C-alpha cells in the first residue's frame, strides 16, 4: 500500500480501469455467496475466510464471459474493449493471457446459467481453504453443492458423460491460477 | 498531481470483503 508509481503512462490508466472494475464485481460475489443455501449458517469467520480465499477464482469464472476468444479482446466492466496484444504489453499481460485461455476451455463445456452458478458455489465453498475453523460444516455444505452440481450436469449433459469430470478438473486449474496471479499488483488513483 | 497506490489483487479483494462484512454488522 505504501508503494507509489508514475501516473503518466497510459497503461496505468487502463490498469486502473481494470482495478476499479473489481470493486462491484467482488461485492456481487459476496452477495452471491450469501444467497447460497447454508452459507449464512457457517460462522462469519468461515464465511469471510471462504470469500477471501475463493473470490479471485470466482472472478476468473465470471470474467470468462468478458473475453472474446476469437477476436482476442477483453471488454472491461466499464464497456471499453481492449486487444489482448495491448494488454499483454502492460504489467499483467500474463494474467489476461491466462484468463483468456481459461475462458476458452470453460466455454467448450457449454454450461448454462444455473450450472455456472452452482459451479461458482462449489468453487467458493471449498473445505481445504486455509483458515477454516469449522471444517465439518464447510465439508458438509461442499458435499451438498457438489452432489447438486453433479445431478444437474448429469441431467443436462446426458450425452456428454465427461462434462462433470472436466468441470471438477477446472477446480485445481483455478487454484493454480489463483496462486500464480493473486499477487499481481493493481493501481488506484488516490 | 495524481498519485497511484498499488495493492495486490489478493489484498484488494480481501479489503473489499472485510469492508462489506463490517458495513453489514
């Protein structure tokens, strides 16, 4: 927080626009979590721990729709569209490239809105996050959500039996992206 | 003149979540 950077570069402004778009998006993740049946029954400490550990991954899933994989562009929540080539020249080029790659793979699973919501709930409620106090309660909720997701996917993708497995394999992939990128620096005008 | 503060993505997310829970208490 005590670091200050040169504000004169254009890349700074683009990066700031991306940073600011996180605030409403993070708040929406918090509101979403509170509506997951059973989430509010967890201790507030565990609710906060799950959110702090999992929100980046949820944003990766949610932001997937902002990427146009064919055109290689990203539309920020402000509505402005940038090419991946331009973004790659900024400090966090690798982050955008990873997000685009992830979006491409997620899109091939062709999930509908309900499946996506349930998948996001599974991403968020993971008992193996650090700092969880009441493991049993989080595990029980996680099991319920995974069973619900499995049932929904099996019903909707009866002809594509590997969809659920492919979706579960996205979880370690997201974890890895979180580990690589959550320490990226964001800049804010102050 | 404009100055910029730098935070990590993880810190930023954590900060917004803490604020949100504090606001609703």
